[in-house]
C-alpha cells in the first residue's frame, strides 16, 4: 500500500471526534485560501488605483471637472476617489451658503473625508480578523484531535494482553495527522495576515497623506479673498 493510501486509510479509520476535527480544519483551510485570494485581489486593485488617481489629481485638472469625471465613472477600488468625492462634495455644498465661515466649511469637508477614510479602512480590514483567528486557533484544534486520538490508542492498549507498537502506532499516527492538518491551516493564514496587515497599513497611510494634502488645498481656497471659484488648485 502506498504512503498516500496509508494516510487516507488512517483518516477513514480515525475515531469520529478526530474525523470531525479534521473536517473542521479542512473547512478552515479552504475558507482561508478563498479569503487570501479575495484580499490579494482587492488590495492589489487598491494599490494600483492609488497611482492612477494621483496621476489624475496632480495633473492640474480642475477639481470640479475631476469630480464630474469620477461621478460618471467611479472606481469602486479607489479609496482616494471616495475620499476626494466626499470632501469636495461637502466643501462645494457648504460654500453655496455665502454666510458660511471658512472654518465651518473646512470642518464639514474634513469630517466628510474622515468618515470616508473610516469606511475605506473597514473595507481593507475585512476578513483579516478571520485569518488571524485561523492562524492562532488551528494548531490548538489539531492538538485537541491529537490528544483525543492518543487517548483512544492508550485506552485500546489497556484492553490488550500484550502491548506492541503495531497496536498503538495506527492510533498515534492518525492523531498526529490532526496536528499536521492544524499546521497546514494555520501557517498560510498567519503569513497572509501579516502580509495583508502590512499592505493595509501602507495603503491607509497613502490615503491619510492624500486627505491631508487635499485638506490643505481646500483650506487655501476657503480662505482666499475671492473664493467663489473652487474649480482650480
């Protein structure tokens, strides 16, 4: 019998509790890989959108024109677009009130950008806590299956008149498979979590930097002597 068939037979012949542990670990592993693929796709798109939007924003285009372009063809993966849209929309709305003070206008625009930034952070952090949970708990779930399997092996050994390695080896082997499966589920989840957390921090830093820079542009416009025109930087 080949090694793979031997491992498979150990899984089939394992106790119900150990099989349940293995099934849970397989489910966690497949779910983790799906989330890893989704997070990699979303974060990659977010990083690319930063470069694309900043090229447009700093090209000298009128802010009102850029706002119209973004509304007509919004990029859902661009957090900076959403921050810009929220800030500029609130800024323009408050500026329509001729009696509104510059500080009131700026407070409203900055508040809108902060809310947009928090929403983008929630999108970027989505499901990362699941990866952290899988990475921290899977080894213990596998260890529980191992302990249970070894316990059953020794209980079975107690009923034998003559102890031998051939009697306890299958039970111990099936128990150790649970530990191995726990590590297989945990290691990719931990690596992905650390990598994605670093990427999220980098993307959020770019968002915050843009928000501060855009706030400075709006601040100069709000305090300009003739600030009715909000369409140019």
